[in-house]
């Protein structure tokens, strides 16, 4: 870690208090100088600053009281852990804005294997084919948090008759989004490295994603596309298992919808190949330009 720029690793260690911690590091740097090995210096300074850092964190977080026999108000270890977990991602709703490029496939049902299954959910079949949607999303400024995403959804039907989109596989590059997605909606997010280019050579958009092992998940390129110069609303509810129970979330997306041409490469060793899309051309591809949506709380399906 380079002491001249402490922000990146501070952000990874404690993103909620990045400004306070960085200010303390810079103050200590001025006081002690930067002679010697900068990495060793940073470690020594950080260890020496544990006490003031603890004070910063304690002052910034709410302190739920616990009465002792002496009547003092103290925070238990469990309460400290709970408060830290609650601060790791924002509560619902999540307002999100950005760009979505995706493709839709019709895959023979016998060639499609799912990562997320539930006895109350079954894939919707069109002439013996399963509907799979896969693509990239770039959540930009104006969102609850900015991050990038690769998703693979399958259209399913619940035993109650409710139809919707189930997230089968998904990767993001933001740990808070990962944790929030899993705990708030049951979305099985994983971490990945994503490269998105909104000004790809020749125009259009390109995206690549690798999992934590370095396996290429998907490489795709999309043209600029054609569409009406007006906004429209697209509403598809999500249907997702959450802690053993099937839940739904209304997801109404306001955007400019454009048809695009796409070239998608799903390597044979990619987990996405289990959905049967490798070496198969998509039925259609779309660009949800300047999308706006808000993800509310998950509700049990009755």
C-alpha cells in the first residue's frame, strides 16, 4: 500500500469513515515524516492510531444502551457487531440510475442448468425453451451507490401463478452491494472484476467480467442501437428465494429503450455456460438508456 495515496486501502478497510481515517493518517504523516520503508511506516502509524480511530468510530455510530447492574449504559460486543453490520449497506429502498445492456436467449430446457432452485419456482418455457436474460449494468452517479454488475436472469413462475424474473447468477464490484443484495433480496451476488467501456472502438458499448479466480465470465459488445427518443416504463417483478421463502419485489424501470446488435462470448469454463447460452446467438438485445429505478423491500409471495 502506498502511503502517498492512503484513500484506496482505507476505503476497503472502512468505507463509511474514509474521510476521518485518511485525515488522521495525513496528520500523523506530517508529524512523523516519511523516512524509511513507507509500508512499514504506514503499519506503525496505523497501529499507533488505533485508540483515536476507535474513538472516531464509536462517536459516529449510534450506541444502543444495555443496562448493567450499576445502571451504566454500555454497548455489548454483540451490539457493536450488529451496529457494524447494519452500517455496511444502506436500507431499502435503493434508488439506482445508469445504463443496462443485455441480451435475451431461448435455450432448450434440457440444456439449461440453474444455480438457484426452489421447489415453488419453475422456469417459464416457450416451445420447450427457457427464457434467459444476461448483461451488464453500470450504476452511475445519482444511485444509492455506484458500482458495476453482470447478471443472468431466468423467467420463472411461482406455484401461486405469479411470474417474474429470478436472478440465477450475478457478480458486482462493490462489497456493500454484494452484502445488501444477499441479505435484503436473496440475490446471490459474488465479487468480480468488470471492465465496461461506453465509448468502445467503432461506437457502442463493450463489457468484460472475470470472477475472483480470474475466469472470464462474459465478453460482449453492443451497437449504439435504434429506438424512440422518449422515455418509457418497463415493469417486471423479481421472484427470488430469501431465507427459504419465495419473495417478490416490484421493479419498475424508467428508461429509453433501444434495440441493439450484440456479440456475446461465454467461455465453456464460465459458470454462465451452465445456462446453455455458450455458442448460441441471442434472440434480441436491448439498451436501457439512462435507466432509473428504485428497489423496495422484498415481500413474501402468498
